[in-house]
């Protein structure tokens, strides 16, 4: 694991800002904070609010780490970006086991934007601390991890985004409201 030095840090972050149209903001009016890739799914992390023992969170971290490791291959590296803090390049096969250093950061955004990226920026995760969401992107990564993430995070929150589209998921008791809103919106 190596820390990104100043010139590379700026180059990587500049590319991330450009390619993902990154707009950091605490305001919900500015979310999502990135232009989510077409092959992406964004989950609310609200399902972890009652995970007092941290078991589901630990499993979520494990699923994301395993999924990324399987997609990167035996000699690949990942970038671990922590907004306005130290960022890293590391080989996922060489971290996170007995006698090895821990993964840098976490997919869970604990107060900052936490981002894992493949070197080509096509695969990764984006944790949004204020929206309390996690976006996974890259089809191979989604194929490897999304079913298990869905089991852990479910669809309890009224929205899930898939590939730049926001899908409203109304609780059963208020589905009639969704029908009314869609009818009103469609008549405009």
C-alpha cells in the first residue's frame, strides 16, 4: 500500500472530479454528488441504523472488499480516495488477511466521501456521508456483489438509484400517493 504523493493525488482527484462530475455538498438539493455510471446501483445505508453490533456493516464491508478483489484480478491495484485526506494505491490481494495490513478506508462513508476505484475508473464504490448512501459501479462488480448487498441493505428506504435514474419506492401504505404524484407529473 502506498500513499498517493501530491502530484499524483491531484491528478487522480482531478480526473475523478471530471469523469464523475463530482459535486461535494451537504445539501440534499445537490445529490447525488456524482454522475453515477450507467452500470451502477445506489443503496441507502439506513438499514444499518439499527445494526448496533455492527454485524451487517462488517458483512457489507466484507462483500464489497471481496467483490472488488475478484474484479481487479491477481495483479491489479485499486485507488482508495478519502476526500481532502490521504489517499492510497494498493493491491487488494495483499491486504485484509491474517498478518496483512487492513484495507485502507472502508466502503462505509464514516464522515467523509470514501471511494474505491479501479485504475481505469470503470469499477468501484462511492460512499456518500451525508446522503448516507453507497453506490457500486461496474457491471462485473455489480454481478459479484449486488445480490448480497441487497440482502444486507434491502429496499426499505423509499429510493434506490440505478444507472443515473432515480426510482421511487413507495411504502405500501402510501402507494396511492405515488400513483397520484405520477399522474399529476404526467399531466404537466
